[in-house]
C-alpha cells in the first residue's frame, strides 16, 4: 500500500482504517445493524459491503447480544470480527456477552484461546439525540479486566488506532466520539509504526498545569489551553487515548512538572475515569501537587433531554472554571 496523506473527517478515517485492515487480512469481517447497504447510521462503513461483499460486511438483526455472541464464535473459529453497536445506549443488552465471555475467555483458557474482537461504539452527547443515544459507558468497560478500551480524538488516531485494535489478540472496546465524527484533519497512511494503542499523547506542552481528557473533549481542552495562553498560563494537554490500560506514567510525569491536574470527561462524575486517575496521581505524585486534583465532568443524573444537553455537558467555560479553581490554591 502506497503511503498517502489526505485531509478527512474522523468518520472517513475510520472507514479507511477498516478498509485497509480488510484488504490486508481476509479474516477481518464486520457485523452490525445497517452497516452494509446503508453504511451505518454515521456512514462509517459506507461502501465496504460493495467492495468486500455481504459475507464480510454482514447486516445483522436488531440484537446486540447476538452481534457480540456471533463475533465471539467467529473469533474462536479464526476470524477477526469488528462489531458495530449502532448507539452507545444500545450496548447494554450485550453486556453479559462482553463481560462474562469476551473479557474472560483468554484467562479462562489459560491463554490457549484468544478473542480478537473489536466492538465499535459511537459515544457521548452533543448531537441533539433522544434518550439512549448519548451515553458515556466507558467506566463499565474500563472496570472489566480483560478488555482494552480506547477512544480516538482526531482523524490520524482514528485511522491508526482502528488498525491497531483489529490487530490486537485481546478484545478492544473502540469508543468513537460521535459529535466529532466530522472533525477534519490530516491522515497519513504511512506504514511506519504509529503510537502504541495503550499510550497517552501530549498534544500541547505546558509548564503550569496538566489538563487530561480524551475523545470529544480533546479539541475543547485545546481551546481552553489557547485561552489560558492569552492569560499567561501554559497548559500541558494530554490525550489519554487508552482508557484501559491507562497510561498513568505519562500523566504522573506531567504532574511532577506542573504541580496541578485537571481531568475532564463527559461521563458522570462518580466512579468515573477522572476518579481513578485522581487516585493514581495521589499515589504516585502526592508531594508534587500544589493544589487538589480538579474533575470537570457530566453530572450524576441520567442524560437529559436534548434541549438541556449543552448545560449538562462539560464545555469550554466549565473547563476554564476548573483550571481557575486549581490556581486559587
């Protein structure tokens, strides 16, 4: 494959990653609701059934437990299935398959059986959708041993991480921030090794405070850093990319330099990724902290009606407020 650099949105980068993985390995196949002729609700699989046929891009019945259960069987038979869950809130009927089977089979078989399954889930709010279409379920999966959980924030990572996820012999929960599907950026298909799937990336260097987030909030964090720069504050922005395992070493190293930490995510506050990261930083860098760790998150309520979601979601103003609170100490 000749290396090409093009500008494209995240949705197209994911499509390209799937296409190149399917070209490279005939055992890679896709399964999900309306992913074939329609190309998926968000058109991430557009055109793939036409290229690879309906035996490799399979339109499933409306049944998430069946989608994941079928993928487990296919993986045991030597395939590398990629499942699409149409919306984040639809994954819960498949939780039994994911938690009790997919996550545990390699351990149960003492490593004799691997399950290279990728489960793609559009996640998060910001699209004006109804209930069950704007969930942030990452904590459920990150808490489950045996699963890798990742989330890209830009088109290059979407492309690279999709190929890396499909190449993994462990199951990967691949969380796609749906409100950023059409965020554009340069994508290189260079065959040199991209960043590891489980490593965080510092997307902006700073010395005064560490701001950690992932997925849809990374562009918001970058805007916050721009505002802070105008005020004379230099913010270190870290994109986690991997939510399980968490690259806490990268975060700790940054906090040891800056002395301050703000963690932001769309999911509810209690028992979220921010709480886990806070605990790890307290363990490893307590004496480096100038101020308490600040969390900027969604609220501990069910996701609201679409007319209220902009007030519910953590945005630029709330992240800047969190940064200001850190600097009051």
